[in-house]
């Protein structure tokens, strides 16, 4: 499962860098949303790497 968390981490880093260093003059909201999605992916992957995260997710989803 750690491979998928690394993949989410790298996708999040890609989105953050893409949003910050866009060369086109695009919509400001589009830039902010790309950076926000990237930060969301990064925070999710860091949370899933922490100990006890599997139990927290199983409690939230009522998995036994």
C-alpha cells in the first residue's frame, strides 16, 4: 500500500509545482484550485504514512 501513498504524494507535488509555476496567464482561481488539490493530496499521503491511520480510516468508514 505504501507505493500508492508515494504515488499520491508525487502527484500532489506535481500539482503544487504546476500551479505555482504556470507560465500561461490563466485564471487565478484555476491556479489556486490546482495548488489546493496538490496540498490535499500531500496531506492525505502524509496522514496515511503515519502510524494508526488505518484504524482511524476503518473507524470512520465503519469497517470491521
